[in-house]
C-alpha cells in the first residue's frame, strides 16, 4: 500500500516538474534517489548553484559570475579523468518553495551540447523517518558517432555518482544533527 503510494507520487512529481522539450537527435532520462535525511538538509546542498563541489565528486572548483539569480553563470572545473576540464553552466530555475533547480550547460570543452537538467527534492517518509526523494532528469544532444543509448548511459552514470554523493553527505549531516539534538536534551 505504502509502496504503491510512493511510486504514484514519484510519477506525479515527474509529470509535473520533469518535462523536457526534446528534438530528434537528443536523449533524455530521469533518475530517482531516496535519501535518509530530511528534505531541508538535502535541499540546502542541492540548491547551492555556487558550490556544486559540496557534493559533486567530479567538481574541483566553481567560480560564479554574478549572484544566485536566474540567468547567473558558473564556471565549473572538472577533476581529471573525465573527458572535459571546464563547463559553463547557467542557472535557469531556482525555486526554494517547490525545491526545483534547473541548469543549462552553455559552454565548456565537453561533448554535452544543449544539456539541460532539472533536479527536484520531495519529502518522503523512509523507514518511518523524514526522508527525501530526489529526482533528476536531463535532455542532451547525442554527439556524432554516438548512439542515444551510449549518451544516456554516460550522463546517467555521472548523475548516479552525484546523487549517491548527495545522499552520503546529507545522511552524514542528518546524523550529526541528531547527535547534536541528543547532546542538547
């Protein structure tokens, strides 16, 4: 009963927030991660367009151009080992009420052309405690010489790493918060 309910909610969130206009030579996918940490903690990390390195393992540094307003740009440096060193990214949407972050890649030395992503964060009860459902979707051009499947697989692997790391950092913060609460009692 509860499982069905959470899957129905998931589909509803995806339909509501994760709509991408897609053209012929593009691929799209949606990834879901459940995190055993309260939504406010997860969102406090995910919303930091200016500090993606707080949880994204492949980001070595990030330089903001402008503040955290819609349309602001960030220059992200990528750790070695990936087929890129820089990425220029634009903040398209930041909604603190609905917990939505939209990003578009506008430059850089990588093959992710016309990449845009939407990340949403939703409260969910996990094992009887406040948890968080994170949904991230993207659309991107398929580079010449690659298939849709290859392109999707590559981007999904990156996002899975990011979401796994977001979960680890958030869950660590949640444990620290609980410990502090106990010490205050």
